[in-house]
C-alpha cells in the first residue's frame, strides 16, 4: 500500500531549511534507499539524440555542424559497486572499451583498445595504477567514474579523486545537497499523482569544480595533443563560461511516496527557475530482496550545454535516452582491481611503488 504524507507542506522562498527539517518519513526513506543500493551491478545503453534538426541543434548550442560523433555515438555502460569500492566501464564503437576501478586504495584507469590516431591495426591497450591519495593531492577535482544513470535518479556517488580518497559510500542526492549548505526553497505536492516536489537551492557542484581549473594548464595540455586551434578555443571558452556560472543553482526532486520516495523526475534550474535540465524516469521495478525501486528508463532533456553554460533555452535541444538491460548484485568473485597482464600488447604504468614502473606485455 502506498504511503502518502498526511499533510501538504509549502515553505516560503528564501527560508533557511536544512536536512533536519525534512519530514522524518522522507528523510528516513532517502537514507534507507541509499543504504539499500549497495552492492549492485547495473548495465545500460545511453544515446544522445537531437530534438530538432541537427543543424538547428548545433546552432542553438554553439556546436560544430554536423554534431561531433562523440556526442551522438551510442554507449554501453556498466557500473558495479560494493561499499566504497566502485568499477565502471563504457564501450563505444568510437573509443572501444574504457574502464576505471577503485579498489579502496588504488585507482585503475584502463583502455583495452586504445587506438589513438594509429588505427585499429596498431591498438595499444594501456592501464595505469595510482594510489588515490596521490591523485587527490595532484588532481583533486578530476572525475573518473562514469555513472550517467545515477546522475539524475536521486543518488550521489564519489567520482573525483578527492571524493574517492575520502572513502564515503553512496548517499542521497537530496541530503547531500542540504548538508553542503543547501536550503529547501519549498516542498509541495506537484500534481494529481501525489508526487512530492522538493526544490533546493545549493552551491552548484559544476561551478565549484571548474572554478578550480587552471586554464593555462588546460591550454598547455590541449596544445600538446593533436587538437586544432578551433577545438582548443572552443574548449577554453566553455571552461570560462563554466567558471563564470553563478555560485548557486536550484535542484527539483519529484518523489513518489508509493515507491519509498524514489525520484521519478529531476530538474536543474537557474535561480530564476529557468529549466536547464529535465529528467524523467519510468519503468520502475522493485529490486529483489530489497525495499528499493529503480527505473529501467530515463529521458533527459537538455535546455543548455557546456558551450552555452549559463544560458537556459525555453525548449530542449538534445535528449539523452538511458535504457537499463540488467540490475543485479555483483557476482561473488567480482573484483575491483584491473589486471592487464594477460592483455596482448598492453602497456602497464604502475605508480603505486616507491618508483614508477612500466611493463609491456608481449603482443600476439
């Protein structure tokens, strides 16, 4: 039987209300959902599609026309985690298999089919191994773990070097924002379906992350690669826009009391309530053996892009479709370490000892 809160709450805009002021039932469910998530393995496919003609989409978001293939190429993703250990992989026809894993101490970054500019006949698989404390000191804000599925479904995961080094488990995204100096703007029933809308204003994690980026260092890295001047300038302009974003942003979570307050819709908005991103989740299923509901499909509409960061268009231009193929616990022998010793032609960079070492595995 669904559990509907027996009251309607509406809080005045600007009132300072924190996590402790959430209705106890909502707070308890959000906390319990995050705890119930681990351990888990989830597989999904994701693809970005224009909602308007491709040329119009490129013009609206100030992107190259036609849109770059790295935007539109379908991706197969897998994410497994247990406690503070986490492993993710992404496969695309463009880059093949890229994977990252954190075993609680070492961050592994692997590419089974690293072809670079050499072409498919000269693939050079690579694996690097780094102690997370070293990366937290040298690259604290670099993001390593890919988890687009969970980005809008109400859960927060550690993804950057610094976050991984803190060895914290999955948390509720709502509670995470409130504990990070966020405030509740309003709580209300949003529609006849009985959904509860929680609107939060909080420091924008994207702005905070990119505010610390050294533009000169980024430009130097870009010029060391095979990048055109046009690409370099486009990347730098996007970074400048991200750094100039307002400090705060608004986040709207639509919770379904009948599904233990699972997030069925999520929005990011400007402080003037202009929609930046609008994600809807459906095809929910109750995970076997747990009081936990997860969606099998997400439709995420983008009203802005990094290339026009700070601008919210009235109508969405791109849509990301995420379709889940499996949700289950990891296998009993699942490992969170990556080992390329048996990958022909692999180069392994091990930075975990007193001195870095490089090992090359014989080719076929």
